[in-house]
């Protein structure tokens, strides 16, 4: 704690370890010290560019520099950054306000002038999804060759049995992405936003007691189309809370009050819902990406893997519930969009 105090030149009255990081009540107000691994530190230049634009547009800047002016500090061999944190958080979310706030965030990012190759995924989805399909074929061959034999992995049997439905879902998702003229959307939407999150759900923002929305994962920002955030949030909300058409409508209505969406962007959202990302990631980890990597753990937060997606596999009951909720989203989203926004998504 003394190293933290010296690094930021503040007094700490009390502190608490949380899932996000080390929360502290200081003479500079409530803050949180967040661990970050090396793979996300490369995004610092993008975050700094975005912050320069945010300063000009009057948006809240949550990151606080160290006493030496650094955004990222090294403590006990690990890296951290410091953010302002509300004294009180609201548990209630106004979905319309959230949609408006996200649209304003995206519009702010259109003024970023520099490209950041290490943080850029704009225009890559079609190739990436094609690669996922090709990899799925390779995984299936490995699984088929091992299933029922000594040394086989439990996933081998699952993949052999579920290869066809997974493949069909991936191919359908790619087809919808292509129908939406994905490359054209990426080009056109640069005028209304250049930044999105690597993943965006309820963990990427907080609502203060005054109902201000604060985006709390700046090192998850990347250069990509705005529909990434919109689709990911809708899907994350349904997986966490179940199908609620009023919440989805309010979120999209709020967004479009600030920045109208293109009809093709609804097709891209639908393609996102179709793509079995969680299942593919689990398969990929088992066949080619063993985890966890203990070297990524932070010494200040034992057992915490900083700044990276949760790679702990969920139990079968949770996976099944989320799969069923996502199926509901896939089945009901087109009808809701046609009724609410006169956008027809052909199923």
C-alpha cells in the first residue's frame, strides 16, 4: 500500500479488494487500482488519443495519472492503472440513457485522427469468421481421430457429435454478415464512430448515484465498428437477465435518438447472435490454447487474471441456460426489430 501511496501522492483512508481491482477511499476521492497485463498495454496510445478528444468534448475522464504523469505504473513486477470511481453506484439502469450515452461515446471517437494497428479489428470479421470455420474442420478431424481411444479428451466426443450444427450456425452467421455488405458498413460507419470495446456488457460500465454512466474498461477499447458494442451488449443482457424486449427496445431507441443505425447494422447484430462464439472459444482453448497462464496473475490480486476475458469454463447448467437464452434472442430479435424499427431481417 505504501508503494501505491507514493506512486500517486495521495492518502488512503480505507481500501478493499474487489473483482475489478483495489478500491481505495483517498484524499482525491474514491479510486480503483486496476491490474493490466502486457497484451493490453499496447493500447495505451489509442486510449490517450481518445482521452484527448474526450477532453475537448467534455466527457468524463476516469483515468488518473501517477505523480510522475504515467498512466500505467509498475508495482511489485506487475502493471496497473488508476481510475476515478463513484462514491456510490446505482443498481438501476436506464436503458434509454445507456443507449444515448453509448452513441455519444461512439460519436466522440469519430474525431480520432490516428490509426492504431495493434488495436484495429475494423473490417476483419469476415476473414476471421472464415478462419473459424476452417479451424472447426481441423478440430473435427483431430477429434474424430482420437475419440474412443486412450488419451482422448472429453471434448472429442462432444465435437464429433455436434460438429454439423456448429458448422451450420457458423456458416449462417457468415452468410448474414455478407448479406449486410459488412465491408461497406465498416467504411460508412467511420463517420459516426471509430472505437468500440473488445467485449461490452454490464461489467464495462457503472452508473453513479447521479445516474452518470462511466465506461470503466478503457484498455478494452479498439478500432472497430460501433455495431460490435451494440450487438454484444444486447446479447450479454439477454444471457444475464433473459429475453426482455422492453429493455432491448429502450436501449436501441436511446441510441438512435442520438445516432440512427443503418438497416444493415441490424443484420450484423443478428449475425453476431448466430455465431457460436462461446462454444468455439472453448473448443479452441482445449485444442490449441491451454490455460490458465499463471504468469499473468498479479501479485497484488492472487488468483486474478488482469485485463483479459474470463477463460474459466462455465458449468454445464449455466452453459445450457445461456444457450437457450441465446436461442430465444435469435428467434425473437427479427420480429422485435420489424415491429419497433421497421427493419425486416429475413430468417
